[in-house]
C-alpha cells in the first residue's frame, strides 16, 4: 500500500475501463495504482508501506491482542477471588453462634 497526496481532483481510468475518482486529500492506494503513470502525474507519493512496516504493524496488533487477553484474565482472576471471599465469609458467618450478653 502507498499513501498519495492529491491536490486537485482527477479521475483515473484503469486498463479494464473502470474509473476511480480522487478528491483532493490523502489516499492510501494499492501499489499498482500509485505507480500508474497518470496518478504519478496528478499526485505525490507520501509513503510506501514496506514488508517491514507490515510486519511491525502485525507485531503491534498481536501485542495489543495479548495485552487485552491478559487484562481479561486478570479481571477474571479478580472476580474469582471476590467470589471465593464471599463464599468464605458466608461460611464463617454461618458457623458463628449468637452469644447473648450476660444479664445483670
């Protein structure tokens, strides 16, 4: 993928006779479109995504997914701990006997 900057609206007619309109602004396009002679005459290339960029993006996405999974596990562990404490507290309260204060 390649990022191009378009200053003036233009229409690209592809080899299969389909058209694509490019409004002014920044567009991310396939490499074959970015290297088309007419696009090159109408737009400027800002950035080209390399295989290293793709690998870095995939690595970052995997790291974020692992982070979300770890957060979910931590939340699940906290919930389990709270539930266990509630059960233990209930058992402790059930085992206690009511002691009446001595009468005077």
